[in-house]
C-alpha cells in the first residue's frame, strides 16, 4: 500500500527535500519506496509496480505502448559519518543548495526524473511510454536490483541519473572484486620452521601484482588492480603460524575485458613469481533487501561505452544544447547500474544527472538547486524527443 502523504505539485526542489528527509540506508529503503510509489500515483503514472526486491517501477504515457526511455536512480544512501554542520536528514536549503545525505547521490536525480516524465506526459504528445525506476542496494552492488527491473521492462534506451554535473557520461569503468587466498601450514610461532607461513607468500604476491601490466582505454584511462584488505585465518593468530591469508582486490575494468581473462592473467603472474599454493575467486557475499529477499550475486560488473555516433547520444546532446548546457560526452570512472543495462544487456545507455560527483558520500553532502531545476527541463526534452 502506498503511504499517505501531502499533495505535491511538480516542484522538484520540494520533492527532493522530502526524499532527503526520508532516511534510506542500503537494506532499509522501505520508507523511500513508499514515497516514490505515492508520488508516481499522484503524478499520473498509470502502471506502478514494486518488485520482489522492493524497487519501484512506474510507467507514464500511452498504455500498452513500447517503452522509449527508462530513467533509473537508486534509493539507498551510504551511512552518515563525520561531523556535519546540518542535520543529515533535515533537507535544509541555504545558499542555493539542498543539504542532506542522498541529496546529490542520488535522490535529486530520482525527483527530477519523476517531475520531468510527468511534465512531458501532460503535454499529450507522448506516443511511447516513459519509465522511471527507483532501485535498491546500488551502494552495495551495482546493477543487481536493476536486473530485476529490466526483466519487467524493455526500454529502447536507459538514462542513469547518477550525479554528473548535468554532463553526459557515455561510458564507465566496471569492476570485479577478487579474493586471493594463500595457503600455509600451521605451527607454533616459536618453531616456525615446522610450518609454512602464508604471510610471506602474501607479501610476495602483492609485490608481483603491483607491477602487473594492465590495459588502458583512450576515454576511460588505465585499468586498476588495488588491494583493499588482508586478513589471516585464524584471526587473531596468537603464537601460531596462520593456516591461510586472504587479500581482497578491487580490479577496475575496461570495455571488452572478460572475467576469465582477468583471472588467468593474475594466476599466471603469481605462478611466474613462484607462488603455487593459492586460490583466486570472485566474491559473492550475500545481500538482503528490505523485503527479505536474499541473493549471492557475483561482484563482476562489466564496463561499457556507448558508440560516439549513436543516435541516442546525438539526440541527448541536442537537448543539452537547447538548454544552454555543455553537450560534450565524457565517462565515469566509478561503477553504476549501467553495468547491467549496457554492460550485460547491451541496451543503449548514458549517464546524466544533477549534482557533482565529488559531493557524493561526503560530510555536508548537497546539491545545487539550479541543477535540479535544469535536470527537469533536460529530462523533459529527452522524453519529448524520444517518445513523441
């Protein structure tokens, strides 16, 4: 059931403010889902659904028509840390900015998409449907929730509403999360010669992989392999040589790279360095949505890039020019739900959203009000260009 709430007109600032005032940490997005669902009904979306994960999907425009565009944003936010000068969930407005956790990453984008789609539909010019999705758990694993949405909806193109300063992002790096386990043999720390200490192999592995040659891309730059944590088993291992040591790696990937090739390259490097007793795997830690659904998705999120001559890109650029915005296309260096729409399903995808990327996850997170209002104008033009 949709939550009861006061009536909203199509005021993107008030809507984004209400969203910021609705806390929605990853795995606890229920209140935000209620708010989005209620807004969709009020704004004239004729087909509003909530999937098993708790993500909300709504359609507006002629019923039974094909879906021209899907605007996707995630409802979840990262935890509040550090010393804030404002209430993180207060939605305070000052100096032309809306403050609060999730303001720029990325409730502003969801609010703008909802208002823009409703405004476009009110013109009576839409011949195809526009969809807006508000997905869960993106801060935990990108693309996992969008996969369920795309099973219900087959759009011709997707807009990822992550913050981009309202500049087009025509691609992004992907990522694969790997765990390398070095195996040893336990012994008393007073008699280490009777064991095999995997910590030495871990140090050797880190040094070997530090110089591993990685590919580069003209737009996305260098692929990366970054160790992010290391732990031995048992932990703590007091007066005992540990049984194993595990290193977690974040490997930022480029378009065209395959999971199997990445793992093979790492394994060859380790063997060439004289390391033999190890295992390498893609992580698949369990996730749980606020609805109780559980899954163990592999942390393999492909990179993607839209062809620079694609009609979707050209038309979007025209919409930006129409509203006096920079139409040059760039790329994100972080991962988004586009790994599912473009990376796995090859649906034409761009990133375009209000807010500055560098403001995401920060203390005193905020978004400029003029970016919110301009996002509505641009998204509305896109709806009319692609669906009328």
